[in-house]
């Protein structure tokens, strides 16, 4: 029997990360944060002095990416070549660099099988931009999570503030709009809902409301 996959795609700041990890926890399924792989690839390029538009070399880094996601005292950590980069890869600048390397075909190809390796029993929640369209096209339930750009900027702002990071709401909104434009307009694996995806606008929904709605949908799809 095939391992079930729930794909959760959508623009940055729609709440995919939070929702995906809550659902994975509730179901006891594995979690793939595909954005982290693009962030880590960009970080590896910075670390090794590779230009972000050097497609061949960045793809080679993506292919041999040495990453681990251990949990220390209940807190998930991200290691790149054994070095802790959990916070480092979460900055807006790191997201921007991720979006640059994510536009390169060879980089996306290099990360494809690595992403599919996350699909193990009893199931997988896959969070990203192209989980339902490219990486797991056979997934029985595909969700496209959105929210207005203003609401997403506001959520990012709060999240950054909670982590003690200084931020400006208006520049966050600009960055979100710029990243949306790059992610939706790129020629390779552009951000768009799969034909069979269910779109959920979370602008006016709380996190528990979204989790409940998705759990209902999963039960319906059995
Ligand atoms: O989701 P997150 O903000 O961590 O993703 C960072 C960037 O990585 C996105 O802006 C997007 O350009 C890229 N990405 C992608 N495909 C994915 C996940 C992320 O292109 N599946």
C-alpha cells in the first residue's frame, strides 16, 4: 500500500510551516519542510563562497547537502555540515537567497529525490511551493494555503518580534510581494495550486480553525 501524503503549498507567510507541523504531530506523520532545503542550499553557497547564480555549482551543493534535523529537548534544530543554523536560515535575507537558488532548474532537480525520500510510513505532510504539482503529484489530498499579502506580512512581523528580531511591517510587505512575484513568475515549478488542490484562504482563520478544517478534509478523503 502506498504511503499517504498530504501536500500543503502556498505563498510565504500563509501559515504553512505552523499548520504542517501541527498536523504532522496530530497524525504522527513525518514532516518535510522543503523550503528549509532551499534555504540550506543557499546557506551552503554563502558558506562555500559560491555565487547564487552559479547554477552548476549551487546544484552540486544541493545534491551533496549535509543536513540534519535533530530535536534537542523538544526543540527542532537544523544542522548544516554539523553546524547549527536554525535561526540563521530563518531571516528574511536567507529567504530571499533561497528564492534565488529555487529559480534554478538544476537545483530543483538535485533536491527532487531528496524530498521524495521523506515519504515514509505511516505518512508524510509536505510543506512547500510545488509539493502537489511536482514533487508528490499522486498525493490524495492537496491543500493550497493562502492569505492576503497584508495579513502574511503582519504574521511574519509578529513571528519575528516573538523571536526578538527587529522588523518593519512595510518592508516585510514589500519583501513578501517581491518573493510572491518571483515564486509565481519563474519558469520552473512556479507557485500555483495543483489542478486537484483545495484552496483555503486563512486570512480570517485562526491556527486551530485551519488545523480542524484540514483534519476534517483528511477524514473525508479517508
Ligand atoms: O517556505 P520558505 O519561505 O522557507 O521557502 C523559501 C523559498 O524557497 C521560497 O520563497 C521559494 O522560492 C523556495 N521554495 C521553493 N519550493 C519549495 C519550497 C520553497 O521554490 N517547495
